[in-house]
C-alpha cells in the first residue's frame, strides 16, 4: 500500500511539473530571444543619435567602433548610394524591405539574425541600421535556465514523493497495527489494544476496536460468572444427596456414594474456580494431560468394573503439558471416556493411549458412522446432548492441535485428540511377554 501511494504521488506530481515545465521551457527561450533583440535595438538607437549629428561615413566608422556590436563586427549602416559602413550580414533585398516597411524588421542571416531599423537623415534620405544577433546570444542563459527548471522539478517531485511516503508510512503503520491487533483478538488474545494513530478515520476505527475488545471481555467475564453461579446452584442438591448418603448403613455402596459426593464437590469447586478466573490467568494456565487422565481414570475405572468393561492404558511415562486450564482438560478427558460408556454396550472393551502426541481412546463398539455429524455442536444421533466431542474438538484447537475420528484397531471408534508436537504416536498393539512400556489393565476379557 505504501508503494502504491508513492507511485500515485510520483505520477500526479510529475504531470503537474510537466504541465508547468513545458511552457516555461518555451518561455525562457522566447525571453532570451527578446532580450537579444532588445539589446540590438539599443545598439541601433545609439547609431541613430550619431546619424542625427553627422552622417559622414568616417565619423560613422568611429561611432560604430565605439559600440559593443560594432567592435565585434556586428553593426553596419546602410546609407543611400554609399557602400555600407561597418560589417553587414544581409542582402540588399533585406535592406530595401526594411526601408519600404518603415519599421524595424528582422532578417535571417548566416549564424544568427539581423535586426534592421530604418531611419531618416536630416535631408530626408532613408537609412537602415543593421545589428547582427548571433545564435549563441539569442540562446544565452537558456540552457542554465532549463537546468534550473529541471532541477527544481526534480526537487519538487522528490519532495512530494517523500512527503507522500511519510504520510503513507503513518497510514500503513496504523493500518498494520489495527490489522495485527484484529488477528490477535480473533486468535483469542483479549488483552490486545490498539494505540490510535494515523488519519482521523483510522483513529476512530482503533477507538471502536478498543471499545469492542473491552465489551467482548466484559461479556466473556459475565458469562464465566454466570457459569460459576450456575455451578454454585448445584451445591443445594449435592448437600441433600450427601445427607442421604450419610444416613445409609455402612457398607460398600454407602462408601461409594460418599466418595462420589466428595468427587462431585471437588469438581464443582474446580469448575467455579476456573470459571471465575480472568482472561489473562486462563490464557497462562497449563495442565498435565497424564495427571488429569490418571485422576479421571480413578473415577471411570469404578464404573468400568461395574459394567465389566476390560480396559487398559498405554503410555503415560512422561508428563504431557497442555496449554489449557485443568478444568477444560478434565472436560475433554471426561467427554472422551464418557463417550465410550454412553454409546457402547456393557462389557465392551476400550483402550487409552497417552503420549506427547496426544490422547487416543479406542473401543470395540460399533464405531461412529458419521464423524462430521458427531462433532457438530448440539447434534447427536444417540440421544445425548451432542456436546461431548465438540468440547474435545474445542480444547484440542485451543491447545493448537486437532480432533480426529476414525476406526481403531479394536474394531470400533478411535477418537484422537492430537497435540502439536512432531512425535510419533506409540504403538497401540497388545503387549507380548517381554515387551517394555507402561500399561495398566482393568478386567481381562472373558
């Protein structure tokens, strides 16, 4: 954009300079010509005064020699019936023409121009005074004037282009700052603001952008507060559920109910705390995928035991940091594991593979017939809310990765939450005796 503005300024200024320069070129040439003719007229006027005193040829020779033109052989006096006095450069026809017209005329001559001024002696006879003007005198100062005009035109064009470049630089910088801030805001950086600069319109656009960013941040914070308030409302039924669990007779079921209430209470605390975090704090959070997976498997493994589901975990020897809040990563992991329990029959096996490349969940169920519809928010072909896999997709994209749905080696669905690291996913084939690697098993298939 800056180069286009410079070219536009160059084109406009060049046309304006040419519009003034071309007439001035011809004008300076005409001025030099008129100046030379005026000088010749003054030389001829001096001789007219000498003729009025005494037209004697000898005296005229002295008068001619005393002038600038006469001393250089450029002045002559044509008397009637007498040889011209001085150096002549014209023919008799030119002299006769000037005598007949009774006014000054010019006649072409070799190497220049002759100025012929007729006059009348005291006895009434006609006389013609000739002043020769060479070509170099008629062009004197023209080249220097043309060079000065050309230099002035170059300076004006260069100055206008430089001025346009400075203005264009301000405009381009302001535009780039606004465009860059817009991209950062679109990428999720709600702290970005624009310093208003440039023309008034761009300053107004920058101010409007800042106001929009502030409003967007307030709306998101208000939404988070609303989510925290809604989560807090769940404490009332949770308290009632806990009281009922406390009244149950001691035993495994009562212990499991109390444990479930404690876990639910912790989850609500995490949701409320995460929802009330500011934008900057949420953006700076990182979580360990292996730690979150181990924590959530402690909950889902109990349900797997009840449903007699064989399960296993592959990998998890090293921490896998993910640039998302822990509460959101828990949602993604629960959505991946809960998808197996919600959409496959009891007893169907599943396997979880975790590594720096991401998290994979394979199951031996019927698979997912339409992967595109499965991640469409609010759409479900199995009677659920249709939010689970969309939550996984969103968390994966926030972390810079992606969600992929395919058919896995167990014959059912494979749902992969890939992370942006150039590592190969570890092999997920069943381990043979003597193989290394970390693996946790649930029930063995019967």
